[in-house]
C-alpha cells in the first residue's frame, strides 16, 4: 500500500482526531512555527502513540509563508525518494492550492484538507452507506479536473484505490450503477463521461 504523508501546518491548524492515522501507511510530519513555543498535550500524546511514524519539524526563521516553503521543500524531497506516495497538506491556507495543482500536473498525488477528518482517505474509510461513498467518489473526481478516468475499468480501479481496495466487486458494481442512475456518470459501452454537480 502506498505511503500517505500527512504534513500538518501547525501554525494554521491544531488538528484533532490524529488517532485515525494510527495505520502503517501513514507518516505524519508536524511543522511548527519558529515562534510557537509549545504544542498541546493532546496533540503530543496522540503523536507519541504514532511512534516512528510521526515527527516534528520546527522551522527556522520568520516571515510570511516561511512554514509553507518548508512544507513545499519536504514534499519535493519525499516525492523524489518515494514517487508513489500521496501527500496530504493539512492547512486552511488556500495558498497551497497552486502548489497542489502543480504537483498533480507532475503526476504527484497531493491534496489539501482543512482538518484530518476532511482528508479524502479518512472520509473514504469512514463512509458506510452508498450515498456517503458516492460523495467521496464525486469529491475525488471533481479534484481531478480534466484527468478523470475515461473508461469503466479505470474508473472502477480509481474507486477501488480510493477505498483502499476494501470494496468487493459487487459493491463496486453497485456504486457504479447508482452513480449512473443518479446521472453522475454516463456509461456508453466501456467509455465514461461525467455530469458532476458544480
């Protein structure tokens, strides 16, 4: 399973629910501003439970976007050593969005979420009923812009990966049928076109 790096902008977000990252495919890096003297006990305790899968980086220097540049550097470094990884930036700072778009153009998997519970992989893992699963799939497809899957086989594979290959074939087929019934996808033989909500 691919490694999911979770890079937390601690100046911007003090995350909750770190316990959902207690799986072997997550690596958590908390970026702490140079003027931040401490982190909360809850965050420290939860990160400690993650053991070697969690680390801190206290940035050096001040200035606008200093922490953001550190996150960008580490994504570049990690992407060079682990090109199949997925990078999750946890921040409310929309300034990361052009970086995310550039990474995607370079075929590097990345997204920004405002909180750990908003991460697509976490939402997918927590979705139980078909409507929740479809919401996760639609959000993922909308993020892809023009690079949506164009065949039923590729779309099925994309959905399967999104749910960490935990869906059985019948469940996957039922989701596709439901998406077609709701008018979200149009399937013509093996080809797929989309009609996603705005």
